[in-house]
C-alpha cells in the first residue's frame, strides 16, 4: 500500500496549522515525520486518519481515496496508534485488543475462532501474553501503549499510522515498539520526537516546520546541523556512532 | 518479545463464567428464574398476605387458562382481584421501570463517557419536575386530552424538552463533546429547577406542594393494566435496539478519536442514542415519577461483575435493574405497615450503602484510576 498526500491544508479555529503539505510513503517503507511541538504533525496525521476534516487536498492509500471513504472502509486498511488512550471505563487487555476486530465485523457478528487467533497473535507480538486478562487501566504507560499497538495489529492493517507512539516510554519500550512496527513489513507513517530513533528506524524523513515541509529525504540528508538548528532551534553536532555506524546527535545548547 | 519480567501484580480479572458463551447463557437463564421468583414473591406479600402457591395458581390460570386445583373457589376470594388487578401490574411495571432505568443509565454512561452519568443527567430530572409541577399547580386546563393525561404528559414533555435543549446547547458552536453535554445538562437543570420553584412559590398551594414532593420521590402505586402497554412497547423496542448496538457502545468507551480509527463515527450514534434514551426516560418518568440511584448504581455494580463489554453488561444490568426495583417496591409497600413509602427513598437507602461498599472495595474503580 502506498500513501499519497497531496497539497493537504488544515486550519483549526481559523488558524492555518497545515499548509499545503504533500508527502508520500512508498510500499513497505517506514516514513518519519519530525518537527517541534505545534508544527502540525499530529494535525496532519489526524486529517489522514479522518478525525479532522482538511480544508483542501487529497489523501490516497493505493487506490482508495481516504477522505471520501467511510471510516469503516478506511479502518479495514489502516491501523492507527494515537497519543491519547485514556479510558473512562475499564476493559481487560484481551477485550481491548478484540476491539481491533470491529472494522471487520457486521453489527451482529460474534467473535469467532479466527478473531481469537488473530487477537492472541497480536498480543503475543507485543509480548503481553501474561497480561491478557489484566485490567487495562492497571497497566503502566508502556504496557498500555503496547496494548493499543496490539489493537491496531488485530485490525490486520496494510498500513499503519503512528502519532508519537513512544511518548513517555522507557528506552527499552521505545525500541521494542519500533522493532515490532518495523517487523510488520508494511507501510508506516509515524510522527516521532526522538531524532536519533527516527534516524535509526526510518527509511525516509519529512521535517515539518510551521505547517510546511522544511526538508525531506533519507535520514542522513535531512538531519544536518543547520536544519536542526533552523527547525528545532537547538545547536548540535552530528556524528557517526562508532559502534553501530548509525547517526548520532549531540545537543549542545539552545540558541 | 521475551521480556515479561513480572507476573501480573493484581489478581487476574478472568471471569470464566461470564466470558464463555455457555456460562453467560446460564447466567441469563438464572436471572430469568430469579425474576420470575421475585415476581411470585412480590405479588404474594402485602397488606393482605396470599400464599405463594395460590398466587402462582391464579397467575397461571389468568395467563394461560390452565386450572391447577380448585380455581373457581380461589377466584371467589379477594386474593384473585388483588393479585391480578393491583399487584401483578404493579410488579410488572416495577420490572419494566427498573430495567429501563438501568438500560438508560448504561447507555448514558457510554454516550457521555462519564461514570457519573445516569438516566437523568441531561436535564431530564428537573425538566420532568418542571413539567409535573406545571401540570399539578397550574394544569393544562381544558385542552382536551391533556387534562386527562395531566402530570404524566407534563413530566414527559418536560423531560424530553429539557433533553432536547441540552443536546442543542451542547451542539452549538462545533462538536458535541461529552464535557459540553454534562455541563449543558447542569445549566438546563438549574434553569428548570428555578422555574419549577418559581411556580411553587407563586402558587402558594400546600396540597399541590405535597403532590409535587411525592412525585419527585417516585411511586409505582398508580400502576394499572392500562398503563402497561405503552411502557412495555417502548421498553421492548429500546432493549431490542440497544442490545444490537453493543459493539458500537464498546467502541464509544474507547473515546471519539479511537472510535473513528476503528471505523465508527461516534457523533451520529451519540446523537441517536441520546435522543432515544431521552424518549425512554421520559416515558419512565411519566409513569412513575423520579426514581433515583437505580440508573447510576446498577450499571456500575454489573460492570464490577461482568466487565465493561456491553454484550454482557447490557442484558445483565437490564435483568438486575428490573429485579432490584421489584424488591425495592415490595419494601416500599411492606416496610412500614399500612404506610406506602415513596420508592425513591428506598432506592437511595439501599443504593447509597451499596455505592459506598463499591467505593471502599478494591478492584472496581468506577472507571478512574
């Protein structure tokens, strides 16, 4: 599945948040959205997964026009791990993950053996087998996030949208979540806040500043000293990490 | 991933009996049996005590025409009349009202995503009180059928009108969020209460004030056969409809944004559910006045027992709500000899401590953390 976003503009309460952004996620690529708080990353993602109506622009997932399709049709193709996953009422982990089957269910369909298999598989993938009958609200932030990821996996999506999926998580779980996502081998569009993680996991990056694409390309092309100073307003040095050969970022001080 | 370092800290929340399909079916059958038993007991006890066997035989005869033992002799006594014309319709109404309040409470809590919600939250209570007060104090005069229906019509119109105003108010200026709904409900509540008090103050009618006070405490004493069909039909349709909505209700609890990503656009459903619960609650209030606590506490109680999944929660709380009200109505009739207590007093007296127990008990957090 290929995601194509063309000239997408979103304004909230009269203020323009996203300004004619175009981006593309090619087949099975992991694409990262980077940018400071308030640059419009989340708003952009929300209008892709239909929570916010954009003013103009087009969003296509392979042959499907997402903006013109029903939420149900979209949810059968695309899974979303959002930022806010607090509940007012409690469910068990398994019940939460089972909700991921909703897009594939008619009103009166019961959960069948195949659903349980898919749900168990999703729970196994995020490593929460021992937790499946635990209450969701009793879990830690990282565990909750993994449950939400499992719910998205139970949708059996062909494309995944992640909005800062590793927020508030320990390093271990940040790596774990991104590892799971990458192992799915499907197209992913993720807003990320950690530049080194983005450099490590993403095939391609879009750097967003004030609702516009400031730079795009492979991590090494995009994450330069000058760009980071411009977009994030911090001084840093970029270096090759000797052990892994990855991209290292050392922050110096704010401007 | 092989890094599950710890076993669950808290006891497992597995509920085998209610999560397996047959176990759940069994629970429903047991609840049906309890409901029938409760009806039997409730129609036998009262100012005039009638043996359980006799009342059972009278019911069976009246319902199916099958004669068990000496039916003619039984029908001669005053028992048959009391059971068939007074107690049975009353007990059935209690069952329907309890089931309805508990259904509407469950739906409201999901629709506004707030564990404090009850059927009366959208201004229904004070709207109904205002309507009833108007009917009692001023009356609809000679407007044909309205003067016949009187208080019931006033209560329904008030309840429904208030709920509609709350929904319009919450929908103004963009999205109808659950916070806006709850706050709009409070505002309309305050306004309706003010108007009702204004009428009471100006009318200066002691008898009327007494009637209004009794009305706000709820009573099933006025139950008659001819009142039942409307409540039964409305309830039957509502139960049928909402039982089919369980999946959507579940995603509703995930929050608006997550629900969209699961393929369900909540705002349309929320509007529909609120409209329907407003109608159902209006009908309930019109037939028995205000009965507090049932719609708040039964859904929480049942959530603690079977979890938040509406496929189990809804049917179970409908049964328990009905059974609960049958027993509280019985208490209202027999607790003090020769005195009929308003049922709202009993539901609060039982519901309050029950709620306290749930607050203190571990393992159920009312949705909070």
